[in-house]
C-alpha cells in the first residue's frame, strides 16, 4: 500500500520489553543531541542581519529591484527557519514590488517565486495564475510548466498535471524527476516514487545545497512511508549533518521515536525543543497527539487550545484549514467544520478535501451523506492512509463489507498514522 515530501552505519539498539522479547529501537539521543542546541539561533540572526543590510540599501536606493529580490529571499529563509508567517507575507510583498519594477522576460523569475509563495500560503489558484504569467513572458517554458504542475496537483487536476509531465519529459532534470516522483506517489506506486527521488538526488551537484537538503529530507519521509524506518532515521541524520538547523529532519526523528519506538517522552522532548525556536502552530498538535497517546488528556486539550489560538489568526489564511476542520469536528463545532471543508473543496476539490467534509458529516451523525461523498469523490481516487482509515471506519459502522479491506490497508500504514490511530484500527478490526 502506498503511504503518503546515507550516513555511516548507525547501530540499532536492542531493548527488552516486559515479556522479555527483543524489539528494535531506531532512535538514540547520542545521534542527534547536538542538533537540539541553539545552533539555529545564529543562523536566524545571520538572516535577520541580511534583511537589515538589504533594507539599508533600499533606503539609499528605493528603486533597486535587485536589493528587493535579495531582501525577499532572506525573508523567505527566515520563514523557513522560524515558521513565522509574517516573513512569508513580507517576502511576497517584496517580490510583488519587484514585478512592478521590471518588464518583459525579467519578470519571469519573480512570477515563479510568487507562484511558489502562493503554494506555501495555500492560495493554489493564484499559484497557477503566476505560473501561467511566467510562461507567457518567456520562450523557456519548462520552468513555468513545472510550477503549473505543482499548482494543478494541489488543486486536484491530476490528469492535467500528468499530461504536463508526459509532454515535457526530461529524465536528466532534477525539477522533472522530483515531480515525477510526486506523481507516482499520487498514483500509489511508492517504489517508483522513491526510485525517481533517488535519481533526482544523484543529479544534485553541491552536497550541502538547499536542493540537496530538500531531496534528502523528502527521501527520509518516503522511506518511512515504505516502512523502511532505519533508512528513514539515517536519512534524517544525514540531513542534519548537512544542515544542523534543519528542524524538519528533527521533527521526522521525533515521529520515529513516537510512532516506531513508542517513546512519547523522548519524542515530546524533541518537539518541545523545536517549538522553542519556531512559530509553527502544528507542533502543538504533534504534542497533543503524544499526550493523548500517553493518557494525559488534559495536557492534550491544552495543546489543542494553544493551536487554535494561534492557527485561527487571520494572517494564516487557509494554511491550517485541514487541522481546524478536524478539531472543530471533534469538538462538535460541525457548522464551522463544514464551512471550512466546503471552502477547501472550492479551492481544491481533491479526494482529501472531500474526505474532510465526509468525515465531519460522519461525526455529526449524517452517515448516509458521508457514505455518498466517499463513494463519489474518494473511493478509488486516493491511496492516502488517512483517507483509507476514515473510509474503513465509516464503512464498518454502516456494515459495508469493504470496511475490513480498508481497515487492513490502513493498519499497514500504522507508522505513518501513528499509535493513536493504530490502536483505533485494531479495535475496529477485532470487532
């Protein structure tokens, strides 16, 4: 079943459980403790200093579009390191100003950057529009077409996205291979997705470049989705060796500690350290899941409240709608959950967006409405474990025979879904 973005040998530590049997323990603090230090603080200060430098240059030369580009790039770096969405808005403003200062083909790069920014903000139609504008400005269509592919995939236009790849095949292109990998992942062919991502990695020339870090981190995710947990762990360690400030890899290690090693205390310690130096609200949800899985329900509730307080702020737009829908639904705020789910379907009618609506209907008690959505918009159209899990539960409750198949498939993805869901799945399968 498809699930789902190379270091020196790390010995596996054997731990004994209560029955005397031996289990693999994949993570060891000795491997990553150094990366939990304040190493990101100096990196962020360097980026802030870079922003101040280019701002001072702009004060001297307000129409210096090159300075604006440099400023916008530094602000994007700060967003990636801190998760502070204000830096993303500032970068967007900088590149919009640049696009107004230059003409003709010189606009192309700015349009592509704005397309990428819009995807980060979950403004997918606008992302596609910027990619099309870039395409109309240049004879070099490949780059804009790859950005259009990204936007079409996010909007659920999978056939169109697939046709873009078919018509622009470049097996020697990093940009092409990572998108082919993404498309194979969508099709449920995880082995091919990993193969093409590994091929893309071979094309990276500079080992410590942002491109190298990104592709290796994605492979860490994909190995985990393929239940290659040791490979995933080693991959994240390799990423941290390349960039000690790359907190996404630490988050991946925390998930392995939680989902594979069942070590909630260590996983929470890692996530709390990341949270101390970033503003990403979704980390609260990870902490809430670990607290819930450990039976600390009041603590889990407090983390969810912290997430809601932050993620509902206007400047996040629709970036956290997926999680807001789930929380509102679980708290029986069904009208708000339905409103947000329909908003998502309008923006991107993907199987996942329809699942969010159907799952809300199911929790509301409108089971037939939920079933109709799953039958029409989800079943057979996605291999995502969370969707398979939801379908299995709904079908089980309605006595539909396919439920067992879907529940078994979801259980195969228990590492990705996590211990809380895995426990729920086992309960349904036993019944």
